[in-house]
């Protein structure tokens, strides 16, 4: 299960809200720079929800969630506990229509939770408006950014347009962070396998090719990933 992250507003006291007269292109550039400065997908998610509140007109809270077929929803990052509370209760039929829209549309909106049937959870938490924007999609799951507000009718067409531009930047930054993490893991795995191969060469008096073959056969025989087996060998060798 993916890790979950909460971002308290107090963590970012120096981050100004973008004023109404601020050029949108410049605001998005600043947001994009901050997103691309993150080092992992997890930190990208945390930065994205924080920026969403400061960039999207009317947004007071934000969360990023994974929606799976059957409307199972898991919140990965959130700015406030009210977001986690709201999204953790969206199970079964509650909110099904809203999340269903996102399988075939990049946007879903709630204009007024008190007027719309099925949104007692949101209205009970004082959240009247919501705007959900699709970040990623495949056959089994969606990754969605949702902004919330305490007033009804907050997210109009302008807010939606800005939100879609922002989520495009988030998606690119998230992909980049994911690739960097994978490359880092691949390099770490390569180093581990190299160390394990060297240990086997020393122990068994064999060359590199034979040591690697031995490692692969042991991995298959024990049904253990090559990386994990290499980690065990290196760990045992380094233990006094």
C-alpha cells in the first residue's frame, strides 16, 4: 500500500498565496519549479497538495488519492485532517457518481454538497464545494487531485481551467520523480549484485560469470528476487 502524507500549513510559513493579479504563466512556472525540485514521488505528492491550495482559485484544502475500480479510495497526501476524514468515508455508494465520472472525464465537480444528494459526509464536515482532477489513469486505478472549499459554487470554469493546467505540471513532475526513484533503485540493485558476486568469487574461487550464474540459480531455486538474495549475502558477509 502506498505511503500516506499529511502536509500541515505550518510547514510552509514562507509560501505566499499567489495574488489575484499575478500572471498565471508565472505562477505555474513557480509551481513547476517547486514540483521538479522534489526528490521522490512521495515528496512530489506532498508539494502538489500544498501548491494546489495556493494556486487554485477558492481552494482551501486539497488531497491526492488513488481510486480503484469499485470506488475504493485511498488518500496518499492531504493538507488537512478534514480532507482525510472526508475521503476515508467515501466507501460503498457514497459519492459513487462523483468518482465514476473520472473514469471517462478528466474533471468532476460538486457545486454544493448540501444541495446534492449523497454528500452528507462533505456537508457534515463543512465542505460545500469540491473539484476533482485526474492525474493518472489506467484500467484499474485513477490518481486524482481534489480541491475543497467551505463555500458553495467556488470552482467555476476559470478555477477548473487553472486546475487542469496545474495538474498537467503535477503529472509530469510525478513521472520524472518516479523515473528518478526507479533509476536510483536500479543502481543500488546493481551495486548489491556486484558485491554479492564478488563475495561468491572469493568464497568459491570462481570467476565473475560463474558467480553470477550461481546467484541466479539460487534465486530461482529459493524463489527469491535476485536483489533480496544479494542483500542477504552482502549482509551476512558484513556481519562480524
